[in-house]
C-alpha cells in the first residue's frame, strides 16, 4: 500500500500465516524505499482457525528510522488516476463516475471478494477532501451495487453543508463481517474520528440496510446522533435465499445470511434501538409485471420483509413509495424526500459559529508560500478563524481560547491552525491581529 499517511487506516486481505509488516518512508525522496527507511514494524500471526472474521486494532507505531538491519529495497510506485489526499488514505477521493464504481467491479465483490479488495482497498471512499464542519452522509449500496447508484441524490445534495462518504464493500461476503467493517470504519471513532457536535446520516439501499442495522447492534451505544434512512431493505430476509443455499452448488455468504430462518436475520433485532438512533424506514410497493414474487413486493423484496414487525416498531417513521426496487434510487419523490430530510439536519454548534464556518474562506491556491494543508485550512476555515481573531464570536473551548490569544499576539503560534493564521495575517499585512507582527 503506497501513499498511506500517518494516523490513517490500512486494510489487507491475507490467508493464515505469519507476517512481518514494515512501514517505510521515502526519507531522501529518491522514489525508492530502502533498508534505512523503515519507521515501523509489527509481527502478525493469523492462525488457521480464526474466530474473528475481521482482526482489528493492529496499529503500527511509527518511530525514527529503526536501527535493525533490513535487506529489502523497492521502488515507490505511483498510482495513476488516484487523487492524493491530505487526510484520507491514497486513492480514496474519487469522482462518482470513476471506473472503480463500475458494475464489473461490483460483480467482483459478489463472487471474488479478495479480487475486489485488491481494487477497493479500504472500502471507504469520498468525493472531496475532508472538511470537519460538514455533516457526514454515508451511502451504503445493496448486493451487487456501487456508490454510483446514489448519484441522483448527490446531484441535489447541498455539498456546502454535507460531505458524502461511501461504504464500498464486497457485497457477496458474510454480512456479519461487513457490518463489523462498517462499525469499525464509521462508528467506532478508531478509524474516522467521531465529532459529537455533528450528527451522522446514513442512507442505505436494500441489503445495505441490513449491514447498517447489524453495525448499530455492534456499536451498542452511539457516540452521537445517527439518522439512518433505509430504502427497500429486506429486514425479514428473502425466501429465495432459503431455497438457494440448500439446493445451489455454490452459495454466496451474503445470500446465506438472507435466509429468513437463518441466524443473521433472526438476530438482527436482538438489541433495542438506542435513543440516539432515528430510523426512517422507506419501503417500495410497485411490483413490475415481470416479477416472479407472488406476494406484494417491489419486484425484488416482499412488503412483509421490508415491513418486518420489529423493524416497524423500531422505526422513527415509515413511508411507502410507488416505486420498484431498482427505481427507488432514481425516483424523484424518493430523492426529494431524502433531500428534504437532510435539509433539516442540525448540528450542536452555536448558529453564529456555524454561519462563519459556512462562509467563504480565503483562496490562496496559487500562493506557493503556503503548504497544501494551509491552503485547505484557509479555504474552509479562514472566515471562521477571522471571526474568532476579530472577536466576532466567542471561543468554545481551550484550543480556541489559545488561538485567540495567539491572534492577539499574547503567545507564539504552536499548532497548525495558529501558524496558518499568523502566516496569513503577516503575508497580507492585516492589522486586526497581533500575531501579524511576529517574525
């Protein structure tokens, strides 16, 4: 994995065995990783019988170049077509029309999960660089699906307020395992920090709703408010799955999990919904003429499965749409409902603070005096820093109090934000803040 930054996550698909993980950094910038550039290592043993399908918390501490003798040397490969990121693992920022989200890649996730994970390494994807005050909206596709299926919602989403994220997973895999991945990446705070001032919104289609529901079971107590919108999800399973895994020569693990009498479906509502979770249950009831299902359905999932009694009881609200299963992600009435719900999303930030966060910052993209991270901070946080420094808004915490003190020239800049603001003041000869006088 080339281009991974410190304090980020990594994923490897490995068979049982003993491994030695090494972390290199290109200290001399010669596009080669050399024996003297090892800054972290960890031994890992994966036994033949693994009780956990996902092994987490395998952190690798980073240090000064290690003194041990290593013999490995290799070229630092450059990944083509991957947008570099200041905060995310390399290759996770993509356009919604990226070939990675094509149907043929999603099909790999059905039948060849390992091959899929070679392409979609982290299962986390975003459309833009991280902006901490934007409310995260996590999109979760169903079986055989991709993030591209949500493009109709994305076209109408207020990207000034929201940051779309995607859980792009091998959908033929064991759903317990995928739920654990989702919980670890998005809910636990171990991979993506959870800001308790911001809600998390989740939009899941079809089987994706089951992955999210199980992830919420694993999470138990959320760290902040979660709004979960499920769309045509088979909470009661699918009857064809019961027949399929008994008769078919090869059965996808996910299909086995959809058996209405199987353990996964039986245990899906084993925990009560936490008060911090609001589930908006959207169901579809337009049955195409070609559908083979005898009972009322959306052509793929029966109404009785979408409206499982426990799901209805746990839902904050439930709304039906005259849509088929495949039409739901593109139908205007459904898309408009999701957008209307998002428009009501609120943060725990004071209105005046949120106003300045949403205000335009300072575009210094052509000024080479700033680092890329400083350019990003001034673009998205510049107006907010200006308001704090000019005392138009009161600091909310100790960090902001120190920032104001720095801006007034009472202390030297120490952290990234303080140094960025003081550089901006100095280069633009602003007179509003004392740090502009510091050299």
